[in-house]
C-alpha cells in the first residue's frame, strides 16, 4: 500500500462518515450493570427475604474478610472489564484488575482459613452448597448479559482479558446477591456455594464472550 | 500548537465527527496521519508494512469513534487504538507467514483458451469462475483486483475489518485457482 492510497482511504472514511451515538461512559456502564444486580436484590427481598442473621455472621473474622473481598472483587472486576472496552483506559483497567484479583484471593484465603480453623464439615450439609451454587449461577446470568451487551458496544483491544475480568466481576456480584438471601453458614459453603462462582463463570464464559466480541469487531 | 493543545483540538474534531461533520473528520484524520505513522514505525520492524498497518489503524479509529468521550483526553484513546492495530497486524502477518493475501498481486494461472475480453477485461473462464464464487468472496476479489481498491478501502466498503476482508479475498483467490486449474486440465 502506498501513502497516496492512505490519503484516498482518509477521503473515503470522511465521505462515508455517519453520525454515531457515543458509547455510555464508564460510570453509566457500571451503573447499568449495578442496576441489573439491584433488580435481582429487589427480587430476593420480595421472593425470599434477606437472611435475618446476616449481621451476626460478621462476628467471625474470616466471613467479614471474605464478604468484603467479594464486594471489592465485584466492583473492581466489573470496572476492569468495562474499561477494557474503552481505548486509553489501560491504567484504570490494570489497577482495578489487580485489586479484583487481590480481593478475590483474600476471599478464597479467608474461606480456606475458616475451613482450617472450623473444619471442612462445619456449617450446613453439602447439598446446600449445590443449591446455592446453582442459584448463584442463575443470578450471574443477568449481569453477565448486561456486561456482554455493553462490551459489544465498545472497542475491545484484548477480548480475552476484558471478558475474563468482567466475568469475574459480574460473577462476584451474583455471589453477593445470593449471599444476601442465604441462611447457610460455614466457610466451605461460602467458598463452594458462592465465592467460587466468579472463577467458574470466568473459566466457562471467557472464551464464548471473547469470541462474541471478536466476531462483533470483525 | 503544542501537543496538549493539538490533542484538545483533535478531541473537539472527533466530537464533531461523532455528530457527522465530515469536513472536521477529514481534517482530523489528515492531521493524525503523521502521528499514526510515527507510532506505527516505532513498533514495526518491517518498514514495507508501515503503510498497511497505518491504514488498518485509521480504519480502527473510524470503527471505534463511538467509544471516544469528549470529556476524556484524545491522545491516550488514539494511541491505544493504534497500538492495538499494530499488534493485531503483526500477529496476522505472522499467522499468514508465507501466504500473502494482501491483494497487491494475484498469480492467476494462464488461461489456455483464446482470450475474448469480457466485462472488466476478464477472460470468459475467469469471469465465469468469478461469478461462481460466493458473494462475499466475489465482492472482495472484485474490489481489490478489478476496481483497484486498497484492502483497507475494500474493507470499509464491505463493512468488515481488514483481516476479515483479507480472509475473504484469500479464499476467493484459492477457489479461483482451483476452478481455473480444472478448466485448464
């Protein structure tokens, strides 16, 4: 290709220019995903009611750390994923990705510490783990769909990274939603029924979402 | 005009382009061109591929223009797109390795029959083979080889990325070779 054909391309690009609606800002995008999660929280409040012993669960230090870790992972993961669809936001993406990774690690470590201290059998029966796990997966569907839609409206330079980060964030949001209604107790349950879901969602969803983003880009 | 002032002006021009102001957009792209070339050259080992990547980067800027937000600085936005386009082009060229599908040349097999140029100066067997191609491949080959568009211009017209257009063209060339080979045997 020659410089003159580049100048021809510029003329062609200007000639074919059509008005576009700017993509929602990062704050607005996050608000959309958070709004979807709030819809689920409202559904839980009406359908099941919140766990009445929720505050009491914070007495155990490991639960407090694990829960706060999930909150940080959900916010930072979602921001990291959404910012990867906006060129020029790499610093924010990297910082929030590190924060989300550290927070999720803290959650897993806190659960691990709780298991070591209380024993793996402490708390509810393993059947409750599976029940909460499936509910959490179900709660992940709406924020994941919203996140994917927003990503498709952006320009994702690294689809795999963006998808993985966002799915960790939206998976953590789902884990929080299900935790609000969950009366079950115990570090093993929190890990398998709730906190493990973001990792699973990211593991299963990253490639399909990345392929979707790549397809959209092409 | 210093760099921050220039970037602020580019941001204003891109905001106007988002509203459909073609004159501002053409001026903006023309002003960006030296900067895009400089960024691409800084990352590319092969000087002969620079213009190809520059066109790809301009096309990416065009496609990503809806992601620019006027309240954000223009420079990091533009540089991130150019950087990604350069990396993409490098990966694609590695993948293609020996298969050049850029569309600058195409080595069609010689037509064994007497040539009676038809539409577009093509020999009848070639024109027939071209017509038998799937629509997307035929359009890609036609735009690059007959209309003489660059790959980036053809990609813009087809509404696909440069790499997708190259894939279509490559498949078209391969199918044409096969069909012309069958005719000559």
